[in-house]
C-alpha cells in the first residue's frame, strides 16, 4: 500500500499492510533548529514516516461585501487569509518593551473596537488578553462577524499535487487571530477558560448564545466544503478535555454544538477527527457518540493526559479510528533507541493489532533526538498485520 491507501483504510477501521506512523503538526521552530529548516514533506521523507499535508484556504462571499483583509501581511502557521467587510476590519500594533514579541490585534466595527493581545517566542504564540471582555461583546459578533468559506479550488489543486503521498488534512476555522476548531474551545480562547467555566454556572444562557454564534460561523464553512478533496478535517481542541472541564460541562456545552458540525461535515462528504489533547477517559463514549471518524490525541498520563490505550481501544475502538497515543516527551528525548522501539511496540499491541489505529505523537514537539524519531518510524514499520 502507499501512504494514502494506508491512511484511508485505517480511517475506515480496516486492517492495512502495516501500522501507519506519522506525526501531528510539525513545528517550524523544530525544523529550523534541528533540521536546517527543511520542509514538512522533506521531514517525512527523511524519516520514512507516512506524510500528512496540512492545507487551509478560505474564500469570501463578495455579494455580502466580504473581501480578504488587505493588511494581514504574512500568513502565519496554520492560518488562512482573514475575511473582512467594511464593518469588520482588522488592524494591529506592536507593543514594545516586553520580554516577548507582543502585538495588539484590533477588530474595528461601527459600534466598538474589539481587541486581543498576542505574545510569541521562537516556538509558539499565546494570548495575553482575550477578545471578549464584556458579555455584550458577543452582540458585536452577531451583527458583524463574517464567516469564511472553503476555497475548494485551492484545496483541490494542492490535493492533486500531493497525490497519493499521504493524508490531506485541514481544520474547521478558528476565530481570527487566535482560536480552536471546536465551538467551546474557540469560546475558551476568546473569553478565557476560567471565565467560561464560571459562566456555565452563573449565566448558562449567555454561554449557549455565545456557542450558537460560533457554531453558525463554522457551519457556513462546513457547508461550503462540498467537493473539497480533504481526507479529514480537525474539530475540537484541548479546552474540552477532562483535565480542564467536567464530563457534565462537556455534555451540556460541547457535544451539543460540535455533533451537528460533524453531521454536516458528513453530509458534505468530509471526515472529521475530534481532537482532545488532555484527559479523555471519562468522556470516550461521549466523544464517540458525536460520530467523528477519528479521535485524537490519546495523551498518556506522563504527558498530562490520562489515556490507557488498551482500555480506550476496548471501549471505542470499534466505533472510531484512534490517532496518537505516543509519549513524545519521554521517548523522543532522554532514552535509548530500544526504549523508543519498545514503546512503539507497546502502543501497537494496545491499540493497533485489530487495525483502526494511527501511531502519532500525542501532540506537538519542540525538542527531539533525531535518532529516536528514526527508531519510532522504523519500529512502526515492523508492526505488521
């Protein structure tokens, strides 16, 4: 099998010639510091991993007065062109004198200017100030926030160029500037996870109204996906893990908003992987009941998650493909090649022997011993069905 055939079979929970082995997002800082700035695809070729191609391309509805943000500048990591209107415009300014590169991103509307503050280092970007500061700010979203559509032609052009090399992936749009694909997870980035959790107790009606707005925006994008040759798109995010929220909050404020998005994606003939980096074990069946095609990242306890791979496989392995499970912190650094190979074999025996499992680090990594990545890839290719 080639890599694409291998991935597609596993996503349908069929056995393949061997265990598929890949990684999640490749961080630009890692490729720069450890591999002389090679491309993602050169990375996959170097180690003999099954390649993944991430592609996000948005377009707009000119009949609604939408256009690309003319001042966006360089498109960042896993970003797409921002959509704006005369009533939803962006501007940014650098904030000087701080330890990290800092900028304020403003969204200018006729009634109010919303803003967030982002900080960055050589590895990543994080929020220092959330965009939703008052509950009435969501009224601004309701009036003026546009929704991106999928640029199907751009996706298909890249898909055709990528061919059978591997898996074509994308994600459901996040809020512009900083967000996550899932509705709850996007809201957590926009309002702050602590604030959002408290609001579920103090003002649940407002939380539901907020989530409905974000769901409607994502639904417009999903309905525009028809004909796009993605293999799978990501939904979800870490703020819905049970190391962050309770199963009760998940079932009241997460699943009811993301499950309809998954259903709509299936109607558009797209597959969905639901991403939950962190705790998953108490809500495994709840996630599977939303009917995603795959679930990720099955983070082990040593990575801050709670996954027991063999138990997870027994509970939901007949319903979804499982992606992840590998502890990249302890087995890509500080151990022997044999120890890394032993961990690969353990993951395969726990979750892969009946198919339906893609071995992958349980999320990003910024440091790794190259010989251990090679051991990871080599041993996985010896895991034969």
